């Protein structure tokens, strides 16, 4: 029979995180600082997501306008317009991925996700 020290308790936060809790604030019940920090991070995530949605809306409007122009365009200019429509579609896909990245990975790695999404937004804006 194995005897265990009654004061010993397994750290389940470390088990869930794979033992990698260095540099992270571990949540404890009643830890108001952690909760406030998490709330602030979620607010930042939501703000950045709103910017991505705004850019998506702009691209959607450009796509619809260009698609209407494509319907009435001559065959000589349709190829150029088709290439532009493809670029807009690609940019929309990139923005959708950035949006999902915010909520999929933002809680665990906000600094890197924020940097990646900001860089994506800059690249998309340069093209347009």
C-alpha cells in the first residue's frame, strides 16, 4: 500500500497545459487580476476582429461592384477584370483566415496572433 502526503495536490493547470505554464498567469478562483486581464484581452480581440470585418466588407463591396461591371464589359477587358476578381477573392480568404485565427488562437497566444493579423491587414491595404 502506498502512502501519500495529504498536503500534496496535483497541479491540474499544469497537466492541462502540458506542463508549460511558464510566463502565464494561472487562474485561481477569485483572482480578479487574471479575470480583468482576460477581459481586456477579449476586448482587444473583439476590436481587432471588427477591423477585419470592416476590411472584409470593403472587399465584398468592391467585388460586387466589379462583378456588375464585368457583366457589362467588353470581352477584351473581361480578362483583366477576372484577374482582379480573383485577387479580391484571395484577399477575402486571407481575411477570413485572420478572423478565425483571432478567436481560435488569440486566447493562448495573443501577442503573436495580433502581430500576424496586423501584418495581414497591412498587406491587404497595400494591395488596394
